[in-house]
C-alpha cells in the first residue's frame, strides 16, 4: 500500500479511532495520545508491505495491541475502577469486538488480583476498591504503614507483570482427573475415612498435580485453571490434615497415588492371578482336611433353625468363607518383622483429627485397561478392617455377596458393637441390645412365649488363643510351601511400582508392598473370586450374608 493510500485510509477512520481510545482511557489527553500512537503505528504497518490483504483487520489489530500496552503501563488506573464497573462500561452497538476486548482485559485483571498473596489481595481491595487510607489499612491488618505502602508497590508490579504474561495451559485445565478409589490403610479419625477429604474435583486434582513435583499455589492455579484464592485455601486444608506437605510455600503430595500404565496392569493381574491360583485351593484343602472348621473353640457358623434345646449343624461352607481370608491375611504377619521391614510408625501419617493412616488412591487413565476385578474392588469390596476393644477383636472384609457393611462410620459402629458383645459375654446384655446385634449379624436369637431365650454367635467366633494359633499354623505351612514362588512373582511388580514412586514417598510405598499376598485387599479379593469361580465356595444362604466374612477373636 502506498503512503498516500495509507494516509487516506487512516484519515477516514480517525473519528472512530478517537472514540475507541476515549472509551478506554482514563483522560482526554491519554485518548488523544493513544489515537496518535495508533495512527502512526498503522501508517508504518501499511507502508511496510506492498500489499495488505485486509487493511481493516490490520488497522484494528494495531489499535488493540497499542491499547494492551496502554493497560500494562497504567495498571493503577485500571485498579481505580471497581471490577464490576469495568465490566459494565457502555459500548456502541456496532462495537462488539471492542466490548469483548474490554471484558477480556477485565477478566485478566480479576485473575491477576487473585494471584496476589493473601496479604496483598487484602491491601489492594481495601485501598483501590474500598478507598481506605493506607494508615487505616495498616491498623486493621496490624502492619506498619511502611509495610502497607511496600505491599501496594509490589502488588502493582506483580499485576503489571501478570497482565503481560501468557500463563501456561496444562492438560488438567481441560481434562481433570478423577480418583477411581480412595483407601484408608490404618485408623480413621473424627472426620472419617480419607475419602471424606477428597470429595471434590479440586482436592483430587491438587493432590494429583503435586504427586511428582512440589508446586506453589500460583503454579497449581496455572495447572488447574482455578483462581489461586480457592487453590490456596484447599491446599492449606489438605496440608493441615497431612495429605500434602507444605515447605517454603510449596506443596507436595503426601499420599500414595497409583496411576497404572498398561504394562503395570498386566504385571498386576498376572501376579495376582498366579498367586491366587496357587494359594486359593491350598488354603481351602488345608483347612478342610485338618477339620479345624469343626473345632469346639470355633463358635457360630450354623445356618439352620435355632431352638432352645439344640443347635443346628455347622455349615462348613459358611465357616470357610470367613476362615480362608482371615488365615490368608493373618498367617504372614510375622514376615513383616524382619530387620529390613518398614514399620507402620515410619510410614503412616498422624492427622489432627486423631487418624493414623496411609492414604492410597488410584487414577485409571481412559486409554489404560482396568485391572481385573476392579469394578468389584470399587463397588462392593472393602477390607480387611479390624478394631479391638478389651479382650475382643473384630476382623472383617466385604464381598459382593456379603453386602456393604464397612463405611465412614464403621470404626465408631464397631466399637459400639464390641461393647455390646462384652455385655453379652458378661450376661448383662439387654433384650433390645441383643436384637440390635442380631440385626447387624453378630448373634442368632430364639425364644418362647414363656420368656426363655437363647443367643449364639452368628458370625465365626474364635474362643481363645489355642484355636487361633492352630489356624495360623495351618496357614503358615501353606505359605511356606510356596514362599519362593510368591517372592519371585511379586519382584517385578515391586520394582516397577517403586521406580514410579517419588523419592519422599518410598518409605510409605515400601511399607504397603510388604503385605502383598497377605493382608492385602487385592489378594484377598482374588483369592475369594478364584474359590467361587472354581466352585470350592458356594454363595451362602441369604439370611447368613450379614454375618459372613466376619471373625470375632476372644483372647
């Protein structure tokens, strides 16, 4: 475009250009200066090219770029207008592009104010929006007046820098992850199981974003596309309860987060399939052949009609539903006492609500096959769960056939149930409490119109140390026969998991991996699935399901 054509083109638009600048500048002088600058830059742009395909588009692009520079150079002027008012400034009907540009600048300014520290946010809002004096702000915040002045200077500098910065976009902004599973390895506190702390997408994605690398609140906000105000509040809450560690203003994950690859899923399923194929029939045969299921110190396990004068015969199938997972989980406890073993005290987190546990979560990527039995694990499986009161210990798991018994209130409910069972053993249980225990699958009751009554255990009850030691000895023989094979099976999986675990969480991970093929929820699930699929264990009667896979140990 020739200089003469360019000057004519710009002259025809000077009135519209001045209106564009006048609506956006803080003063008439600024509008005149900005209009002149835009006209000069447009002339330079037009004459720099022999041919301009779209002169109108180029002209207004130059205008918007010059306006952006004006905003960056006058951040304080923008702050002098309330944010809501910025979004409501009038615009001509045919000036939709200008209105969108102004709204975008307003959104960016709001965002950048949110990126300030908590103290600077408070000072900026009080000074620019509430029009309070610096001395008044200093008294309200308990700060020296000089400190308030310094914060205002730093805030203006940070806002200007932020307005000039294109913040990084990450995958989590558009495709946030979702925890497929949240587990509590240890005791829950007053606030309940760990899943209660990760009920929102924000809390889950904060933990995920800090799994491999510590991040500041600002970096988290950029990664998640969320205001730093909300990120900082949620991250501090998670740090307060030990799910994050905060050091020097940076947060890092303090939970075990599993995000398996296709190869890790393959290793996982192959390992558990082989281990369960070896041990499921071995435990079943050993416990059946020994006859321990009929030991007189194993109470309960009868599923037929109960009368005042006779007990129904024992149901071996029902008893083995409880004994097999219990023995499989408990008979290897001594393995973790080796010199190189990690103790629970080394690995667990002590939380302010009294919880003492390890939080374990899993994320399953859409393009990764889910582990076998994952739906069962997620929807209808939990355990092992145990709690102790006095001489009684409750141990149980949940299977899809037993219904869901273990939940956020299970620890409190179990303590209450054990107290009532202590009363039953002492002969002081009220009829109302006996009915409650029967309803919850602990006791079986019968009575007659004359007022005579009888109560016996509905679940499997191990009376005394002798029968308990007998059971664990049977399990130990089974495990010892396959020890070498089991160690070889888990070695590749352990190496892969540890290699994928951040350094600061390897002690925690090592503790959990010690219990593979023992009190390991995945292993017990595979074990029972193998036994039901092979027909060794049959589904119990409907009336007995509340009591199955539950063991009471009385010392």
